[in-house]
C-alpha cells in the first residue's frame, strides 16, 4: 500500500490519509478523532465527494498548526497566565 503524499498542498486526501500525513508531520491524530471532530465541530475543514470526506492537505496542516500552544517550560505557566490575564 502506498502512503499518501504531501508534496501538493492542494491534494485532496481521505480522512485516513490525512491522519497518517499529519502524524508523520508531527501532529499525531487518528482518523477516528478527525471523524469525531467532523461530527462535533472544531476539526479541519473538509468537503464531501460522493458522501466521502476529503481534506485539502494545506487546510488540514494549517488546522493542525493552529491547534498548537505556545512553547512552555512548565504546566503551571498556563495557570499563571490565567491569573495575570
């Protein structure tokens, strides 16, 4: 089985392929999590083709990057930011 490629930012990938590509890119996620987010909201944008979810690679990668927090050195930094804010 050939792995999906991420060379083309406009490539349309299945949910399974997006999960594999995002995981290889350093954003570990399962296709089941993507499916849950598609149902509940908050996930990567997708389109339907013949009832099947297809994700544009550049959109999926941008979504994954947007989910990252700023670097931190301690779990207590988040609490300190909440108190200061």
